[in-house]
């Protein structure tokens, strides 16, 4: 608040007589901890985080295999993300390089990602869902309880749908002669790809840092042997 001298019309930098409040020209904020703002939020993918301090090296070999496969998937996602950015920055010029890298990712998706998702659904998901239901780790709908496993399975289906949509839109765009129509399809393909990439990254993070540590804690060694 500005304090003005009625006689001179100038702003006072000292407190009025009788006031105990000290006025300073500049206030510095000192924080003991790092401060976040909406423009600089904390990282959603905190790689130092593990559920209940469960380390990857301590997990069952089956879970470690899934995590290693996720590492390969993240590398392929990085390449796909880079080429989609290149695609947009080139005003959606589908060069041979972009086509080759994108095509390579979709092949990887069909051969590796879908395969891992199915193996997860056939091995750890059924028994983990039983454990979560038995321990009360589910939603409040007693007639139709859902667990984290149900969420992961739903996302598996969603990824197949999104990948198919992106693949088909890119293929369609290459065959559209009208520039305006082609631009609309390419733009939709790009933004769908961006959302798909981010969701798949987050899915992998949730499995590696929440679901798999839960499986390690709840599934016994003998049960893991049967799964293997």
C-alpha cells in the first residue's frame, strides 16, 4: 500500500509517526523447500518413487522382465514422438523417413506391446485382481468392484484403438489429393498421436511404480513359480 505525504504529495519510504510497522522497499521470500506453481508443476514421472521402497532388483524375475520390456517400449515411443513432431513442423509432409519410422513403431506395437499386454493379462493380472479384491483395494461399488487391474486392462484396449486410428489416418492422408482435407486429417492424426504417446508413457509408469510393486508384495513366491 502506498503512503503519501499530504503536504509534499510524495510517497513515504518510512513509516508514519506512531506506527510500529516497518516498511521495506523489497521483500525477499525465503523457502526451505522447492516451490511449485501451475506454470512449473512437479514431474508426474518421478523416477525416484517406488511403492513402499520396493526396488526393481528385489522383484520377481517375471516382473523384472516386464519392466525391461517397458524400457524398450519407451525408447520406441521416443523415436515415434520425435518423428511426429517432425511431421507437424514440416507442415505434414509425409517424407519417406517419417513414414519408415512411424511404420516401424506400429510394427513394434503389433509384435511387442500387444504381446506383452496379453502376457500381463494372462499371468499376473488375474491373481493380482483376486488379491486386491480380497484386501479391499477396489472401488466402492460392491456389486461391480473394480481394481487397478481393471483400469490397466481397459487402457490396453484403448491403446489398440488409438494406434489403429493413427495408423489408418496417416494411411488415408497419403491418399487424399485435396490439400485442405489432407491437412485436417494429418492434424487430427498428430494430436491423437500426442495423446496416445503421453497416455502410454503414463500407463507404463503406473505399472512399473505401482502395479508391479503391489504384485511383488501380494503374490507369493510359490504363486509366481506357478505363473512362470
